[in-house]
C-alpha cells in the first residue's frame, strides 16, 4: 500500500511539474491569451457564478457575455500584435 501511495505521489508531482512548465511556456509565447484567460476567470468568479446562483436567465446570459468578451477581445488584440498569427 505504501508503494502505491508513493508511486501516486510521484506521478502527481510529475504532472504538477509538467503543468507548471507548460504554463510558463504558454505565458512567454502567448501573453495576450493568458491575460484574456485570467480576466475571464476573474469575471466568472465575480459575475457568472452569482448569476447562476440567483437562477435568473438575464443575469446568466449577461454573465456568459461578460466572461466571453475578454477572450474575444484578446484574440483580436493577438491578431494585431503577433506578426506570425494568420
């Protein structure tokens, strides 16, 4: 049993390390997308989740729009900034 737990912990550590490296690579190669994703996460926490909890359709739709807007704007900005994007 200890061996299984140790192997699981090693696997989890390896996956965590790989995820951190992938995030660092993503942050250096795609800063505009990262910024848009972070803004969307913050907006989801501030707008979308309370709207879903109140169960009002208009607030839920507005919450989805508010969360999606930074992603759309981020892609538009990325096209303008990145010379290699097609």
